[in-house]
C-alpha cells in the first residue's frame, strides 16, 4: 500500500500550485482593472492613490509571471530528468521546485500491481496446448540468437540501441525481440516501447558492453574430477566409501587422499576412525561414461525460467557411482586471511568492519581512562584482568591488531579516525581473494534467498559502525529491525548514532522522500548538481549518506522506486530484503555466495547471525554512552582477591587478579636482572647484555608474567600458535636450550648451579633465586601497600612500586598476546598506584614529591584527567603558573579531541588559572 501521507502531501502541493497559478489572474481580472502605463500627470504626483494602486497591480502581475515561469522551468526539468541548476533563477524558484518535486515523486510512481496476480511468472506444463500465435512466436524466438540487458533508471530504447548496438534506429529490433514478453514484475512489453528499470530485455546477439566485467564463476566439476563429500553427523569413511564408491573396503583410498589436509575448522584427518561434521573430503575421481554427453545449452526461449538440476540418487539401481555426491557450495566459503575474518559462530566480516569495531572498543577504553578517578588512601590497588568482550568481538579486534604493525595506541586510533566525510563505498564480500565493494550513494540492492538476512545484518552493522560524526544515516522500519535483531535493538537504538527507527515501512519511505525533496532544494539553493560538489563548496554542510534498510515482502515498492532513480546525486540508497525493487537483484543461498546480474555475481558475501550482530551493536552503543556498569566495577574492584592464574572467559565481566599478588623474587644482588616495565632489557652484573634470541626473550617475558609457570603446551600455543605438534615442541626445546646456554655463558654458570628456567611436574617457571624481575618487585610492593595500616607505611610501599615503574609493560615489544591480557591491566594498576601515592604525599604536605609522582602517572597515561588536574593544581600552588597554564591547554585539547567536558572538580582547578574551558 502506498503511504497516505505522501499522497496527501502531493495533493496539497497540487492544490497550492493551482491556487497560485490560477487564483491571482482570476482575482485581479475579476475585481480590478489591468495595470496601465502611468501618465505624465501620475508620475508628477506619485502619492496619488490611483498611482499607488496601479504600481501595486503591476507588482502583483510581475510576481505572478515570475512564479509561473519558475513552475514551467521546473516542469521542463522534471520531464527531461535534468538535475543541473536552471540558467535563470527567480525569487520563486525554490517554492516552485518544492511543489513540483513533491507532486512529481508521487505522480511518477507506478500503479501498484497485484502481488498474487503478477509477481510470479509460472512456466506452463509441457502438455498444455498453446495457440498458433504463441507457437509461431516460440519458434521464431528459438531461431533468433540474442543476449539480455537489465534496464537501468533513465534508460530509453533509443539510448540503449545507440550505446550497445551502435545505431539508435536499431531500437526497432529490440521492440521486435521483446514484444508481448512478460517482465519480471508481471508487466507486458508492448510495441509502444515503454520500459521500466529492472526489466530484463532481449538484445540482438551483436550487442556489446551489456554488463560490467566480473570474474566468472567456476564451472561445475566434471565426472573425471575429484568430487567432494561434506561429512555429516554419524558418517564414517567406510559408509562414505560404500555410499559413493560402491565398496566400503575402499575407505583407505579416501583416507590416503585426505590425510593431513587442513579442514574448515582447522583440524586435520590423521585417524581413519575420527571424522568431524563439516569436514570436506576428496573422493577418488571416476571416469566419464562413454555414453555421457555434455548437457545441451538452454533454449533462448526459457531464459527467464530458473533451471534446476538433480543429482542421481545413490540408492537408485544403475547409479552405484553417481557423478555428483554432495555439493560443497552448500557450505559458506572460508575466510580469506588478510581480507576477511571468520567468527566463532560462523559469521564472516571484512577488515574494514574490524577497523570500525576496533575504534568503538578503543573509544570506550579511552573514555574510561580519561575519567578514571584518584583512589582514596584506604583503597586497595591491584592488577586486575580487563573484562573480555564477546568471542566475536574479541576475534575481530585480534585480527585488526594482527593486520596493523605497529598497533596504534587507543587514543591515537580514536583521534585519527574522526572524519565527517561520508564513506563512498561499502565492502560487501570477497571475490578471487580480494574485497568486493559497492558504491554507497545510489545503492539499490535487493537481497533474497536463505542467506539474505545474515548478509543484511552484516552490512547494516558495517554502516552503523561508520555512522558517527554525521557520516551515515540508516532508516529502518521498527518491525523489520525487531525481526532482524530481536528486542535487544530497542534498548541500544538511542545510543547508535545515525540509526532512525521509523514506526512503519510507510514512515520509512516518507522519511526518504522528505530527504529527497530537502536535498534537492539544498542543491538548487547552492547552485550545484550533486552532493560531491556541495561538500566541496560548503564543507560545513554535513549531509550524511542515507540508506534505507527494510523488507519488501507483502509491500508495494512503487513509491520508493519512483525516486530511487535520482538517488545517486542526493547520496541516498536502499538495501531491501526482496526482489520487487528495480535494483541489483542478488540471490543469496546458504553458502552466502551471490548470484546476481552485475558485479556482485560470484561474490562471497559477508554475513552475521543475530547474536553476533547484536554483540557488535552493543559495543558500538557502549562507545556512544550506553551504560555497562559491570565494566567499571570489574576494573576497580572494592576488595582484593588473590588468584594465581586467572582465566576470564568471554563474555563474563567478573574481575580477577592477573597473577599472584605477591611473588617470591630474587634479591637485588642477583646477577641476572630482567627489566620489563618500560623498554625491555637484561642486565648481568649491572651491565646491559643482549643474551637471548628473539624467541628466547619472548619465552622469558611470558614466564615472567606467569610466575606460577606454564606447561610446554601452553607456551607453544602462545609463541607458536600456527605450528602443530611435534614441530612446536621441537622449537620450544631449541629456544629453551639456547636461552640457558647463553645465560650460562654470560654469567659463567653451569647446569649444576642453576638452570634459570626450572621444570617441575611438567611446568616451566623462572628460577626465583637467581633472576630478579622488576615486574615481580612491583607486584610485591602493591601487596605490601595493601597490607599497610597507615598512610605513611602505604606511601613507603608505593614509593617502591613507583621506583621500578618506568613505563608500560614490555614497551615496544611486538607481542600480540601481551597487549590486552597483560599490558593494559598493569598500566591501569600503575596509574592508580601513582595517583594514590601522589594524593598521600599532597595531603602530607610534600607538594614537590607529589608533583613528581603525578608527572610520572601522566607520562604513563597522558589523557587521565585526574592526573592532569592534580599537576595543574600542584604547579599553581608552587607558583609555576605558566607551566600550569600550558598543562591546562593540553588537557583541554585532549578532552576536546574526545568531545568531552571537564568535570566540575577540574573546572574549579582551571578557574584558578583564569583558563577558559570549552563550553
């Protein structure tokens, strides 16, 4: 059904237009005389009432003529489908354009077709009699060679013939080929030659450049090629051989053919008795039967009917060795490393998607860092694990980190990601190992098939991830949003920038239509032809890319279709579930491979199941203020619980201490000292010494952050995640042996005195009697501070912690495993400990020592507001007001870059310096 509001708007506009064109002449001619040229006597007395009336009449007629001229100009422009500005603009041009555009959008909409009667074209049964005319037409069509062309918006047969046949007069050949054919929307092609966007019309065989070039899909396998079998639950090699090879004893051939091959889940076939559902097994090739022949080419007359082939039944007589077993195309294509990312629940997304999610996570972390408060002197400070996000979110962020070397700091990532430029393209999938994208302005994508909803979810979340700073607006009907994402979306929607939930489908279309009119007027007012020119001439005009997402099933798309043809210039697009919109129709099966008429054909589309999509949307909402109370509580627990080796499983947010609160450490006189807080180094007898190899040093660092030790399997999984046993074990023993030998050589020691890395009960750990580690000293100092009963004892313990805290954990080391699991929790604990220590010194009347500690905290976390405000306050108290003002400027700049305001306490500190903070 059409929306009543657009029709009413068009009716009102038509009435206003008629009134303004017809009304003034009728009133002026009916009640007043026509204006006349003023006489010399009238000019001599301009104050005469007759002169004034005549002047007003002339002005009224002039205004009417200008308005009528504006309406005629706009009508001509609309009829000719022109979007460039008029050569002559009158004061009434904008009003005329508004009225004509409002009427035109509704007036040009096609008459709604009856769905049941015209939506589907059904092929007649073979035994159905046909008329003589139909039989003659069929024979003529069968003998006529032709190709096909999908009609685009603004196409005419004249232009199509000129572009693709080289002669516009050949349009009559196109009419002859298509006369009487039923199109996909149920309409019939007539000899008048009227065509609609989305129709698939026949073209003479010599037509050229009908569709953009794309990579052709691979041909189906022949019988003499190796077919594949997808393992199902309960399958065995014997059953597979019996079913497809006719003899269960041939299972050994299948095992030999697939032994050691990598499977989609990362596993490998090493035991004939162990199979996993979803594995793809090659089957021995079979020889083509001599009687077999290639399938005949489909007749041109049947091009619009879908074809379906059926594999022979394996149990049927005479079909002991069927040509096709179970098509591997029914499984989603695996993710391509460096291009796409496979998620735990089966979804696949692109690296550009990962970048948007990484920014969302970094933004949430940065804002927590900024607002992290100064702990009271009585609070316990400890190292706690950072809560893990959902598995899908964690997988995406890890892939993003692996793809970026070096990994950008959270603050730099957030600051550098800010832009108001709308995205020009949208990544939709992978083809031939490369990312496939579509243009976002003018997007007209119709998705249908079993996998269409998952694809829509992935593209929807990708758009929302880019919607900040007025870049993208996505309009979705409320019921469609609930159907795609469930009820969870309603709570997240207020914190998803760029998302507009319309009450109904008609309301969503009305919103798009209103934006169409508004943007058309904006372009005319700026005297430009499209949004690209507008943004170049008026960079302050923030006009986001506008995309409607919805479902067309049971709805009439004609009103939406009526103005989508002009959407490219206005930055408007549509992505709908269904095939009744004249756009790029894309069939999506369970393997998520696109079957389309254009460039999307053969693309493995990105897709997300509902739960993974909601997990990503929740992270984006948290970025923009959605409350997640458990996160902050997890970072700053009220009490200290000592846990040796925590394992925080996503998506739980309970806090757990990263390692033991107190670790036995060697004395300061130990010959070997390992420094991890800041730039890594090893000292032997007080002198820096470059002892271990790269993997040897990484192993030493790994054992240092796990003082309780780790097994060989755990160490191998961290240091050699892509190497399987026993190769990983060989590398482990080689790296450990080399590490020990180098340490023995540097210290003049031997195996009898120390091994440096001890092995006990299959667990490896650093020898705590001969290796001193600053990280362990820091943890022991924090433990002593928690045990302290008075501020001075706590300050003494925290001073020890501050002494060894030279920087971030393993600063600059390219260890991905250390980033979130260890580096961030330790930095958080270090900053909190330094803030607490600075507060104790300030209250005790030691401002210089307090300032040094706060400066140390600010060096670890330059965007922490509490540390910056404390430094400003201490500098002011010490009379160093110029330095304080400079620090205030830096603080304001950091907050402004994150679109944050100073807290009331910080504002009070800034007012003492008469520094104007951001309003």
